[in-house]
C-alpha cells in the first residue's frame, strides 16, 4: 500500500523535462499595494483571466510566457490627497521558471502592460487645485518585473490544478504613485506535448 502511494505521488507530481510544453488557463484576482489613508481606505480586489505557456529547457527550469487580461487601479497620493483611477490592462510577461521540487516553482519575468479602453476616475481630491498628479492609468504602456510562486493543488498525467501567487513591481510608476500589485491565479494546466518516449514491453 505504501509503495502504491509513492508511485501515485510520483505520477501526479510535475517532472520537468526538455521539450515538454504545458499551457495554463485560469481566473485572476489582483489588488494594488496601497497602505490606505483617511480619505481612501484601501484598494479593492479586481478580476481578470490569464493564459501561461511553459516550455521546459531542462529538468530544473522552463521558459515562461503569460498573457493576463485584468482590471487594475492606480493610486497617487500627495499631502494626504488621493487620485485613484482604474483601467483594463493586457499584462504580458516573459521570463524563466525554476522548479524547486515537483510541486513548487518560482519565476522571474519581465512584463509590459498595455492600457485598453477608457480610464475611470474613482476618486480625485485634486479637483480645483493646480498641478495635481496623474497616474499610470493614463499611460499606454508600463514596464516592470513579476515574481511568481506556483504550487500544484491536484494533478494527473494530463491535467493539473495550480495556484500562482505573484508580486508585480511597476518600474515606470510615477512619483508619489502606488502602482505595484499582488495577484493570485487559480488555473487548469494542460500537457500540450512531451518528448519523453514510453518503451514498449515485449
């Protein structure tokens, strides 16, 4: 019985191998990192969905590309006054994933984020004041880094349910702006192709 459990665990765990390709699709929840103030207590949770493709280059690492459609809020604060704006983004990442063990992995990705549609003003305490701040919600493109930690919740030979926790650092955020965000994706991973050959028994 013990040997059966060990074999089952090995089968279900993800074993990276050169040439293996997987795709993950899931729902995405994010929140802008903002400590809050008297006039704007906190940023809300916002949703979206994402698609991630992994191509293993060895038994330790994979190349990673992600496309995430999301709603995001940007907050600028000066003299306890707040400008909060939100917009739809296409958040695209490219980077490398390291496999810590068959169940957990981490990645570092460069991202570019593209504003889509109109910007919505949630709160503006600077109306009537000269030289008020702006937020990156008005920009067409943002750049930065994503740090990801992914864990496997359930899997079989073809499919897996995974959770992906991310911190996104916005390198192009404006002065006095809070543009970083944390996010969580719960997704279904699918094995697209594997180069591993199965030997036939005589």
